[in-house]
């Protein structure tokens, strides 16, 4: 049952999309994975979700509480400290995430030097004995396990995967939206006006696309530390040309149609004709490319992180995890995990793109 009432044409397109079972289920799987990553602070964190201390409810996920609130002296409370945990347990309770590590939490209680393999039990024998004896010791619980081991700095791999997935998808979505918007606007101007405008714009694009993006990023990395937004801005500058040719062709084809001439005769402005009458026709064909552009954006970020020219050091990154797998061949879980997550993510996006392409194919829509 559809949640929204669709027009006849869009209803037919949705039916074609759902008939592609691979793409349909890929959309659901990708959506669930992305929603899990959105709520990463409530799934993987070194702070409790909720704390009740002396009849006061605290929210450490959102607020930094000084340790003086729990009888300490530090400016920031370390909730993994057994002293603080015992103090809170004596005067209230805590609700922890499933994974008690954030993406930058270093596990100092590993059974062997980092990178440590997947561990299903810590080596704190006394704490485990107390727990098994019925004493509530929060230091020996299910949440302290490293399901996929740790990286070479002792950070939990699962936590970094969840946060890294969120950053990769968010980066890819923002890059896709901005680059597509700029590219569609540029292609619309070229195709609608044609003539010298189209010719000069094409020569500019030829020069612009010939600039080596990777070399420019390497040069910029020598002067500044690329942050999320700086890296996004640089990549938008060089990725907007992907849809220009497609939109330009659509506008060149449709600018002399009868309804466009009629709109000009009625006195409509060029901007209104372009974005109200011509652009909707071009959007249908460009939407089919967006899942592939998204997968390409994710691949670009992963590649830059793998080479060391991406996000700042310490950021949760799938490319950085793969690079750690290359540098630590004695820890195969790092490379295998990174490769598996990236391959699954890109496969889902490609399957979704194929389903969208088939759903918007006019030969199937009007058959």
C-alpha cells in the first residue's frame, strides 16, 4: 500500500521499480543501514545514553558533564572509569549503548597489542568473576566486546565502521546534490541559449575538466588540513560537469518545441521557460544517473582517505580502515571488513540505480 498518492505516471514508475526485486530490496537495506548510522551516538558510544544520579536525569550523549558532579576533579567525566561507574551505580543507574566505544575511543585493556583480533571476552578475570558471581560490575558486560577487533591504534572497528558509513553517505549525498544542481543549471543555460554561449561554455568545460584534481588536492594538503567542508567544496568545484552534457542535450532538443515557442509568444521570461517547462523533462533523465553519481562520490572519498589526502587524521573513514589493512597484513580482519563494507555499499547503490533507470525508461513506462 502506497504511503503517498501518486499520479498515474508516477504510480506506473513505482510499480516498475518494485518489480525489480534486487533494486527494491537494495533500497530498503541501504535505508536501514543509513538510519542505523544516523543514530550512531546511541549505538556506539563511550558515554551512557541516560544516567540517573541522585534522582537527576543526565544525558551524557548531548552534554559534557564535569567530573566534579560525580565527586571527581577533571573537567570532563570519563564514564568508562571504574571509579565514576561505581559512584553512579551507588547513587543511581546508567543505560549504555550496545557498543561501549565511540569511533575515537582507545581500548587500553586489549588481550594483545593493537591491532587486536575480534575478542568475545576481555582479560579482566576478576571483574568477570565478580559479574558471574552476581555482583553488578559494569566493566565486564556485553557492550565492552570488540566484535570485529581493533585497528592499529586500539579503536573499535565496528564503531568506526558505523561512523565511517555515516560520513561516507552524508558526504556522497551532499556532493551529489550540489554538483548535480550546478551541473543542471550550467547545462540548462548552454542548451537553452546555444550559439556563442554554448560554444564558450563548452571550451571552458574542456579546460576545467583537464585540470588534475588529485594533484590539486595533494598541493592543497601541503598548505591546509582538508576538513569535511573544505574537501567537499574542492570536489564540488571539479565534479559538477558530470551532468552538463546530458542536460544540455535535453535543452537543445526541446528549446524549439511548439510549447516553448508558445510560451515565448505569451511573454514568459527565459528563466521561467527554462526552469518551469524545460527542466522537468531533463530531470527525469538526470535522476537515473544520481545513484551512480552517489556511488562515485563515495568511491572518491574512500580513495582519498586511502591515499591519505581525505578527511583529517582520526576521522572515522572506510578508506583509512582499508589503508590500515594494507599496512597491517598480520591483521586480515581490517582489510576484509573495510573491503566488505565498501563493496556492499557500492553494490546496493548500483542496484538502486539500475532499478531507477528501468523505472524511468519510457519504453517500459508507456508499454
